[in-house]
C-alpha cells in the first residue's frame, strides 16, 4: 500500500470540558476509498472537519504527505487539494448555479469576470453528473437533489488530491447515486484519496476499499471492506446486534380517521384519493418528484389545493395549517435544517416554539419549558452534550428526534412524517421505527413518506404509490413488496388496488 497522503495520529478534540474524540488514528491513501461510519454523534463530522482544516485538534497530530501539518484554516487545506463536500449545503441561494461553482475562484478575462467560460465549464461538470439544471438558474429555484449535485460539481471543479464526502447520497435518487459512484470510480483510478461517509451500509460495502467504525468518539475497528459484512458494521457502530430493526406492524382500526378525496395541487398532484385508519401506519411511496411531499403538504394545510380533507368527520379548509393542527393533524418536514428547526437556537426554544401559548402568557414559564424538555430528552432519547447548546451543533439523528418531539408536543391524532430517517444512522433508525410503532399502538395514525424501500416495507401495513402526480395504486399485506412498489412508481402497472392477506 502507498504511504498515506493525509492522516490523523492519536487525535483528540474537546469542546470546552467535553472531549468528543479520544485518540483517533485514521489514514487516507491515494487511489483508495476509505469509509468512515458510526452512529450520529459518534464523531465522524468532527473527524472530517479536522482533516479538512475547519477545526484544530486538541491533541495528537495531523500529517500531510508524511509531515506534521497545522492548517491555518480550510482555505489552506483547499489550496493543497483537500476538498470537502458538506452534508449541509454550503451554497449561496440567491446566486446562480455557475456563480456558486466558481464562488471565490472566479475566472477572469483581463479585469472582467469571464461569465461565458464559467457557465460553459459548469455545464460540462453538470453534464458529467447527468444533471440537467441550467447553470444560469438561481440555486433557490432548484430541487434538493440538484443542490447536492451542484455541491458535487463544485468539488469536481477543483483538482482534488483528497475528497471528503459527508453523506453525499442522502438526498439522491438511485439513478443519481449510480452517476456519483461512476465519478468516484474515475477519481479513484486517477489516484485521488476519498473519505466516504454514509449511513447506507450497502453503499459502503459496494464502494469502499476500507471501512473504519467510530463509536462515542473512539475508533472501534478498521478493516478491508471485503472482510466485513453489513451486520458486522452495524454491530460495531451500535455495540449490539440489530436483529430486529423493524418492530411488529400494528393492527389498524376498522374505521377511517382521515379521508382525502380529489386532492389537486396545480401542476403537481392530480385528483388523488387517500384514506387513513385509526392506529395505522400508512406508507406513501414513489420516485422523487412524483408528488408525494406535495400531496402530504396539501393535506396538512401547507399548500393551496382542490378537493376535500376530512379528519374524524370534520372538514379541513385548504391552506389553513393552524386549523389542521388544532384539529389534531401535524406534518413533520423532510427538511429538518431548512424548515423544521432554528439551528442557532437552543433545544428548549426549538421544542416549545410552536406551542408557546401552553407555557404561559404574556410571560413564558421557563420552568415549565425546562420540564417539557426533560420529558422530551427522556422520551425520545435525545443525546445533547449541553442543554443550552445550539441545535445546529447536534448530530443529525438527535436533530431529527428533537423535531419529532417538537411535532408531537401538541398531542396530535394524525402524524405525517416525511423521510423520517434521512441521513440517520442505523441505531437511531431503530429508535425512530420503535417510536412510530409506539405512536400507532397508542391509537394515533401515521403516514410515512420515504424514499427507502425497506423502510416502507418494514413499517407500513399498506402503501399508496405515486407516479407523475397521481395515485398509481395501493398495496397491502403480503403484496407490499419491493417489486410491487417499483412497478407502480415507474408507471408500469395501471391504477389498481392489490390486497393480500
């Protein structure tokens, strides 16, 4: 094996009195894909940020090409060819795609910016990624998966010697993921050292040459990927076997609690019907862009719509989210960072923001808020080093659990959860799956929208599948299979209802 180009030797990292990393050894070699995995909060992001010059280690040594290195910042690391693709988008929303790709490294023709050259090079990069976005489009007008492709295009535009990828496929479709993997193979063949993190262990097994597992800030194992199974990885991550990832599916009640008829969102959803029973976990499947989220948002009052929504016999007016919430219907967004949480505020402020009238008026009762936070931390197993920390400093899994606690604080009867475990480790996934089953067992009714096929199959007793803005069909019981969902999602079968015992 060649000598490492970038390495950590006995690295520790503390934030105040709390040590996050404990003597981590980690090396990246040219032409190798090295996966770094672990539960949310295990220390992966901190490790990556130290490697990329965003954070200084508290102890130990960073080495670059075999020599000790103390980066003055991420700019110096980037100048050396160490490029990081962040899990959280690092894009200027009001600028165009090509302006983002070349931001801070603009091409010039004399004293003037060479907009034509930057636009042409951006188009070429997006073409490599089979991304059809116009480079002149403002970033705030493109989809979340396309934003991820723009981040990848930014990285490809720089001559990387080390490429650090933090959950790059979390928001990508299977087709987009295959395109990214082809680029990774090309970069590996060119001798680029790649650090790859993902909670999708199947991806790790497929793409990585070596895998290192972090647990609670400590490296617990490092192996050639060929020598470990996905079960081995999962057990090392959580410190226990995960034989029963999904709890038993709850039995639904006989009577419907939610009925949506003829739901139409102009240009997106067309004449969609949906029924949800008491105590049921109903899945909504379909490809990205099929109208899944828009249908759910229309039902929850977040979008103007045609058609009718009845909750327990009560009509819910279109576009009135507060009315829906008062009636007992809540929606948990797929975009926890952009729309679900205030990242610069504390846990307490985020938890109670939507229910402030419950905690005193005109003055807020801080003791009652703190008591509510105590219950949320216990009930949802939220792990936070300090209660007063900013939510943006929590791991993704703990942010998602806080968002669940916030959404459920109103004690709703119907809960719509969009992408419940996106970007979350397998141990936290198991906790959230158990929570969803518990909510259904308590008599609440749950709608789960997910791009992960095993999640739909493992959680839902019935799945409604969307295709091109319409309900393509419905599957239940033993008919809830991957092939059945895929055929409907691809428009291969006509609209039908398939029920199996």
